[in-house]
């Protein structure tokens, strides 16, 4: 069956450290993968998109990798700040023409 | 400019009643999507509109759910004869013509069916 999975356990890290979130998928061949941030009571906000022929994409303190062999994307936040605390969702664009979301991982950055 | 707006922000209804949820997409965005997010779950695709094309309704969970989009802009999601399992946050998103563009989400409507 097709699945997209993110760590269900919340990630707690200290301010200044690097946060790494994982997104794994099975039985999909996505053209690209996206990461979104969602704050409580809000809709998701787009952060980064990485295409299947790209290995890595960076934006300020954010870095995303995409390994189509492992069927995995890693999302890194360097020099994390308490303001980075939120739920982070990965989503892949399925060849059927839909955006399929993972359940999200909650990140908590402690000062 | 204004982002995607949704109304109402919260809706409490009794089981068996019908509800209508509204979405105003970003001006000029021709693609509009509805998702459902249950507590602790990812977003579940419901329906997709693109311009004047027939909508992709493949994600609607039952025939109690329907949606329309008038004039290529505002969309209404209707749930008839609501059930308790319909309780969730209903999110709307819009994007530019090419549906591979980034989706911009509204704040959602929190629906509670008692």
C-alpha cells in the first residue's frame, strides 16, 4: 500500500542545535516533495519544494534532501530558535495529480 | 494582498444537520482544493477545482459531501446529514493556474458535530 510517514513522536531540542525531521514514503514515485510548517489553529505554510532530480535544496537556515532510492526526505533547521517550534508536514506530489501529506512531526525548541 | 480566507472559523452543529463551509481563494488563483484534517492526522484530500474543468471529486468520503465553485472564485463545501466522525478542521487552499504551483492555505474551519 502507499504510505507517507513522518515521526509521530515530538522532537524536543535545545535552542541553537540542528533539528532533523524525516519523511519516508512507499509505493509512490513523486515528481517532487514539499515541506510545510503548521502552527496551532492555522493552515499549513509552504516552506520548500525539492524536485526528484535534485539532491538538496537550501533556504536560509532550512535544508531539504531528497533521496529517491531510499524514498526519504530529510528536513534540517540549523541554529534552531524557539520561534521554529511548530508542526512540520511533508507532502509529495503524486503522479495521480494530488498532494499527499504526512501526518506531521511536532518540533519544540527550548531556550 | 489578501490570503485565502475561510468562514466560519468555527462551527458547532448537531448530528443530522447540514453545514456549509466557505472558501475565498487568492485573487487570480484558478486552482482550489479542499482538505480535511482530523486531530493528530495529516491532511486528507477531498476535492480539487481547476478553472472550468470538471472537479476532481475522488477524495470525497461519501455522497453526503459536495462542493461547488461559483464564477471560478468562491467555493462552498456542503456536508449533509452530518455525523460525529465529520468533526475535523476543513482546510481550503488555492494555487496559480499550473496545479504544481505552491498551495496557499486558509486558516481552516473547525467543525464539531455533537
